[in-house]
């Protein structure tokens, strides 16, 4: 019995020795910080699952490297995310970490990346300034800035003949920046935003806010998040509003859409992704995600999937040496990929330049593309694509950055009350 | 004489335990070090609450308030004022939490039992609302990032080990001061009020004033933990100061053993290890956290330290036949109003 | 400000009233539980949300039609009430009158429910079905009145009437009142206070969970709603006074109007506008407006 153990030990020692002798790292360690408990638990799960889908499709290999993937929960509390980032860096010795959902977490994590010189790739937090006025060296975003596609929706709304619009945006940074982007896109064309209403983040009874929305407008732009997205259109319609409803990235994202009802039909929103993008690549992605996780693929999942793709590509370009962190991070920022969402490359401020899709919620009969999804579901059907939209819209970055970051009072509401 | 020597023995063991902690911590990995530092920070919070809850018998659900003022004052000073020193930070944090506690004490002390719990709960909600909505000062839900600790006598505290020793030092000072407080005649009066306020009144004590002072002292010490927390995380957001923070402080005291000072510190350590260590293994760790709450109350009402002490005293009582009476944590009767 | 034209004022008042109704459904049980048992039930909102989840399952099993809402209300409320009675019998009863112990144990259950909801129903956000006549709005004088809001008001009035009648006019009510006034005396005259306490806890939670079914078609059912509405439930009972049914009515209306009008008029101060007055009321009158001093 004892002898057997000795043999085993010796074998293990040999194996270890062999590994050490070879020198080159055999694995790349990746950490992911997502809200796995608390109100955003399921979104966090979608985020992690998107990454896992990529890893599983590639058998947890990136080139010759084995991927060691560690997911950590942060309860949607930024301070906890900081602690978990330290854990991933210090204990798990990750080469790169991703994570966060809401903007504050992004702002909290980027300094950690610089402190430990470990790249942080943002798969969701959309705070504008992270790729604008408060940049960090070890940071790159693979999702979107809050206002990015909203500019395009503003442009589109004017083209549709809307001239007077009221906005209803969740009262926090992501809301201000989304509404700001929309307002600039819309007013640059000549439209007028005549009222801005700011429901508290997490509002599910819009009773106090609905009377503040003027009824003599052509459309209402609503930027909602999570449970708000579900409650707002229902209460909006029930309160007798008949005008067109427009919305931001999270207002009808695929996390919330399957649980919406007919009140959402006709809702026009914008995002850098839609599960209804009609490309073979996206069909395969939606189908695989549905098969593996039993859920509609959302932009949260797509962001993570694309982030994994980016990491793999960057490692490939630098000969799969994850320890040369600075080198492969610089390479990563130069990559152009044909992602599920469409072509993507990063601008010199480390934010993606990508398609923005104007999408209309429709009930699509049957399972049109044999994706294995529930029949007669609601989809974000793409009705127009704005190709290669930058976070700076059609401004020069220098000019755009002269303005303060979008806020409750910027752009100022020049036409409010008219 | 024998009581004094047993007390000295206790003090000796506590000092030895923290000396050992100070000696071994640098040998842990960085993440474990920061968990220990976090535990020490919350230990200060829990000990300060113990003055109010364990010794005076006032159960507060608003201890997060002073934590919040300590943390936010530090965050704002560090990010807005160039070259601000540690002394200023602690001065501001302590001063502010002192003032806030002095004000809220006036409103709260009259309430008893569950009404005290309710009014302190509403303080928690107000301060959380302020942190969340007063965007221009607190940064709203974006919080405040980049709170780098300033150096101490030229030694950088940005190194985790240095910050650990600094926190340990602050913790030991707080522990020492609070220990002197509970051993002082004033501390005895607080226990007297807990055991029977009417009797203390009859003996001529101004119980309102004593309770008020306990409230203010307790709040001021909680401010210290806020100051440290902001520098440790280098980040502060409203989620750090929500109601759950105050409830968790209650748990720490109950878990470790009320009216023992060291007990709540141990309680803080246990909760921090659950949150930062167990959660890395178990995704549904809230189930464990919830169970901890329930099991603590059902099976260790006198807290872990109380339980251990009870066992020791019981054994000793067997030997010395009645020389030592097991210390039973007596819960004051709810005052029906 | 737009709020001050008559149309908006009426709309806002109606919204406030319907919100107050929902708050009453949520908080009346909390108040009763405190009044009779002196238990600070921090799991109350968790039961509210659990009721919503139960309704979700009921709808999945029996489908959605106009008659399934009352079924979901009874089944959802009932199942959660049974669970709560088990908790009362085996956990809360052992705590006596120790407030902190009650707070911590009920928080513990709130956390456990919070996490098991995610295991059972995932963390997806749901909006419960609204049966046919209630999904629309009625226009009177150019103002749209959502019918579901009217339904919430109706439900609250009905619950209040039943509770009032039951407490003031029935033998069971007399027993409860006796237990509230003097538990020892009640025990002395042969009332089994244990059963009374368990039933009262069950009743309080039933109301909350039923409120959760009603609220689930309005606020939605998603993790976190529980901790979000909990402070409101406490605001209601604190302002109205713990343990008073009339207090719960007044408290709901005060909070409903204060929150709606406060938010509409001074959006910057919301939360502050609700909880600061609450602290002041308590400082002046620690037992709340209608509390039994």
C-alpha cells in the first residue's frame, strides 16, 4: 500500500518536473466577476454563460493553452467587485479579468487593473468616461458606451418625422448618458426634446412619473433597466398614451424581452446587438446558446462571447504567451473581428466601433430560422443598421471631448416646457 | 484579587491572540491579508455597536449611518483635497460621525425597545437615500473611486501589509479605549441601565444622559471603521451603506457574543470570511449567510464567546464549587409601551 | 410645473391612492403581526415576493384566464402562509420577546428565500398576467384610469372590510383582541395563545403574499423587489403606528401620497422626502401616529 503511494508521488514529481522544465505557460487564466446573487443574478449568469459557450466550443483551449476560467460573484456591489478582482489577481493569478454589469462597477474596477498591471476587459459597464475622459491604461471595452447607439436612434427618430419628443430615463449615470446621446443625435438634426423625466433606478410603479409626461409629443423615449423595462410599457399603455415608444439598449434587451407581453409590440429601440440579426453566424449563436442554456441569447451573452474571441485572437497574435501582458493587450486593441454582432474594431480610446441596430419589437410567427426557440416569440427585428458607429457619433473625438460627459443637465434641455 | 487576576489573564490572552495575528498575517497570501484587514475594520464597527447593544441594551439598526459619514468624508477629502493627511481624514471622519450621532441621539434616545429599532432604521434609510441621491457630493450610485490612503510618517499605506498593520494598530487602540470605557464606572452604569433602568433612575442616575453618551461614543467609533473602509477599498458607493450593513453589524454582535467586546470582533471576522471567502466556493452562499443568522440565534444566543465562556465557567464552577457563577447573557425584557 | 393642472392632479392622486392600496395589502399583515405578537418581521417583504412567484407557478399550471387571478391569490397566499406558520412554530416561537433575535432570524429567512427563489424560478424578471377586463384603462373626462389600479384599490378596501369585521365583530377577533391586550390574562381564561399566535402570523403573511400576487401583475416579479418594498412597508407601519389596523390604512395613504407627490414635485429629494418625515414622526411620537402608547 505504502509503496503504491510512493510510486504515485514519484510519478507526480516527475510530471511536475517535466512541466517546470518546459518553462512556457501551459494555461491562460481568466477571471470573470459577475453579479451571481441579488437582483441581477440572472443577467450575471447570462454574462458568464456567454463566455462559457465560447470556451466549450473551443474545448477550453486557446491555441496550445488550456483556459482556466474562474467566475466570482459580486452581488452587484462595486466594492465587493474590487475585492473579488484582488482575489482573482492575487490568489488565482489570472492573466486577465472581465466583469461588472452596471457602470459604477466599471469605474471601480479600472483602477484595480492599473494598480496591479493586469488587463481589465469590460464586457458590459457602459460608463462613457471610461473610454473618454477617465481612461485607464490596462482597460479596454468590448461592449458599448451608453450613448453610442442612442445617437443613431435620435437621428432615426428625426428621419421618421418625429419633431417633439419627451424622454423618460432611469435616474442614474447610464440613464443620463443614454438620454444625452439620444438628445444630441435628435437635436443635431433639428428635433426638440421638450420634457425629461427621471424615474428612480428600480422604479416599478411609474405612478408619480406618468403625469409628468406631456401628451402632445410625437414620441416618448424610455431608457429602462431590468424590472423597470418590464413594468414601464405596460403602465404607459394603461395610462392611455398612444404615441410611438422609443427606447435604449436595455429597454427591450433579450434578457427582458421573452417575459414581455403584447404591450411591447411596436417598441423601437437600439443596441449594438439583436438576437434577430439575420446572419448565419448569429443564427448559430442563438441556436447554440438556446440549446446549451435554454435561454434566448442576449447582448450580455454576446458581449462575453466576443470578449472571449478577442482574448483568443490577441493571444494568437503574440504566440500564445499570456505572461507578456502589455504586448498582447496592445495587440488586442488593434484587432478587427467579425463578431456575432457584426464587424468590430476598437478606436484609439479602446471602445468598439460597431454597427448600431434600430430594432422594432415584433411577434414573429413560428420558429423562422429553426433556432429551437419558443414559437411566436417577441423579437427585436432589425429595421435599420447604422454601420460602424463610434462612441463620438459624427464628431471628431477632440471636439466631442470638449463637452462635459452627458449628465442630467447636459445637453441642456433648451426646449423643455415648450 | 482572584477576579482581578482572571481579568488580567483575559487581557493577556487577547493581546497574545492579536500579537499572533500580527505575526502570521504577512505569511498569508495577499487576498487573505485583505480579508483579515476587512475583518478588523468591521470589528471596530461591531465593537462600537456592542457598547450600545451589548452593554447599554439599545438595539440600533442605524449603525451604518456613522460608517457612511466616516467613509464618505474620507472619500471626498482624499479625492478633492490634494495632499490631505491621515490626521485630517480621521479628524474629519470622527468629528462628523460625532456630530451626527450627537444630533440623532437627541431624536432617538427617548424611544425604547422596538421603537428605538424603528427610528434608527429610518436614520439608515435617510442616510442611504442621501448617499444615493445627493449626486453632486456623493457621486450617486457611481460612487467615488480612487481613494488612495495617504502615507503614515512617510510610510506608504498602499501596500496591503502596511495597511494591515496600520488597521491592526487602530483596532487595538479602539479595543483598548473601549475596554477602559466598559471597565470604568460609566461602563458599569450602562450595564446597570440595561439590567434595570427604573432602578438606576431611583438611585439618582440621569439615565437619559448616560444612554445619550453611550450613543454618541458608539457612533463616533463606528465612524473610524468607515474611514478605514474607504481607504481599504479605495472606493465607496451607496451599496456599502445600505440597511443590510446595519443589520449585518447586529449579526456580528449577536454572533460573537454581546457585551464581550472581543466577541463582536470575532463575529465580524466570521461574517467577513463568509462574504469574501466562502462566496468564492459556493455560488448560492446567501443560503449559508441566512442559515448563519438563524443558527446563531437559535443555538448560540449568547454568542460564540458567551458559549465558550459559559462552558469554561461551568467547568470552573465544578472545581471551585460556586466560586464563579456562569455568566449568562441576560436579554433585557422588552418594554411594552 | 405641469403637476398643478387639474388633470395631472387627478391622475397623480389616483395613482397615489392605488399605490397606497398596494402598500396596505403589503403592510397590514406586518402591522397585525406586530400588534398581536410583537414580532418585527423583516421577512415580510420576502413573503410578498414569494407570493408573486407562487402565482407565476399557478399560472403555468392552470393557465391564464379571468378566473385564475383569484385562484392564484388564494393558492399563492395560502401556500406561503403555511410555510410561514411552520417558521413561526419551529423558529420564531423559541425567541420569546427578544427583538434583535427576531430581526436576525427573520432577516436570515429573507436571505434564504431570496436565494432559493433564484434556484427555483431563476433570476429572470417576470410580469404576471392581468386578466382581461383589467388590462385596459377607462377614460373619464379625458383622463385615462388604468383598471388594474382601480382593482388594487378595490382589493384593499375589501381586505380592510373583512379584517375590520373579523377583528371587531367575531369571536375569533375577540380572542385576538384579548391576546393583544394581555397575553397572560388570555392564557388564564383558557385561550390557547400558541395557536392564536401561529394563526395570526399565518394571516399576516397570507395578506402579504396575496398582496404579492396582486402586485406581481403591476410591479413585476423579480429578485430584489422584496428588499426594495420592505422599507415602504416599515414606513407605513411606523407612520401609522405598529399594531393598529386604522393606522395601517392611514399610514398607507400618507406614504402613498407622500411618495408619489414628493417624487413628482421634488424628484431630487425622493427617499429623503419619505424617510426624513418618518424619523421626525418617530422622534416626536415614538409609537407612530396611531400606535398604542
